[in-house]
């Protein structure tokens, strides 16, 4: 009888100990703001979400027209975690960008990047990079140039990511990206480190819905490390003029993201749920 009670007590203690250990592990969250450089309003909004909000990492697109301003801004925040958002597409209808190098297999007949990586119901084979006769050597040439320019201009770079999934277009391109990140000291890949994607839990049409759905997501996170990605900007005439087929409410939508990332309700929820905000560099420390 004594032995049975002793085993029962040991078992109960072990369960409590394991449960305590599990729940004592932190919930860590990277909040990544993408597409710096595509407009002036995006540049300003991203810095606001870092200064007054919860953004911990910003991704900058090197070939974009507002990249020089992005460089000026980012140099003022040397502790801000920054990634090169490798770019092989130019998706908007009223604003376009070209590659940094001569890579004709990656561009349309006007010299711009194609709008899409993969065909969809709005953009067919002729406007998607994946269906073109792209050359791997030209992909590497262009991505190398983007990384080198970003490293020269932005000292605090820690990693690279792929705009519109361009780095996952083909396994050969993935291999090139990994080779370049090793070469330039930017090899931080969250997917290799067990980081999970965090996504809105609910509707996200309006700013209020985004905030509610984001807090619902926070509430459901279990111990571990997560990555949340979205695209802040301001609802200004500049961004109101930017759109592509299938996505016409860009300015209002991205203003909603800015509102979410600077929301006092969201910041209070992060404190209440004891969530640790981290950046890419923290993953390898």
C-alpha cells in the first residue's frame, strides 16, 4: 500500500513538473513588416510601427524607387533588424521597377520584372516569371547585386527573405539563395529553426477586424517561436494610386495593418499573454 501511494505521488509530481516546464517556456514572436521601398508612405509607416508599435524586423526591397529613402531612414535606427527582401517581380499597375543588372530572361518586353511569380486567374502565363525561360545564372547575378547593394548601404542587415515567394520558385533558386546567404553572412532561415507561422484568426477586412483577429491569434499561441508577416503603409493619395488586378484596396488595407501594429489593445494583449517580441538575430543568439 505504501509503495502504491509513493508511486502515485511520484507520478503526480512528475505530471505537475512536466506541465510547469511546458508552460514556463516562452512564447516568442517575430513581427515582420515587408516591402519597405515600394512607396514613401510604406517607408514612413514601417518606421512608425517599429518606433511606436510591435514591428521587430523590416524587409527592404532594393530595386524599388523609394529604396534610397529607406536607406536614409534605416541608418537612423542601427539596432533595427533588417532583411533584404529579394525581388524578382514588379506587381503593381501604376508603379514599376527594373532589375539592377542586365537580366533579360527575368523581364518583360518593357524591361520591368514580371508582375507575378506564378500564373493566377488575373495574370496569365505571359505575366508570370515561373513560365518564362528564366536563366539561373541571371537569377544569381541579380540577387547577388541586390544583396551587395543592401549590405553596402545598410550595415545592420541580418538575413534575406523572398518577395512574393521568389526564393521558392525552384529548388535551384533556393540553393542559390542559401549559397548567397552563407557567402554574405545572412543565413538565418526561421523554417530551419522550428519557427512556426502565426496568422490572423478571423476576418481581416478592416483595421478593427485585423486587431481582433490578431489578438485571437495571440491568445491561441502555445510555447514556441512564431513569425507574423504583414505590410504596413498609410492611406495616402500615393498608395491609393497603387493596385493590381484582384487587389484594389491597397491603401485602406495597409493602413489597417499600420493601425494593428501600433494598436494599444494589441500591445496590452502581448503584455497580458506574456509574449516575448524578438527579431531574426535573436534566433541565432
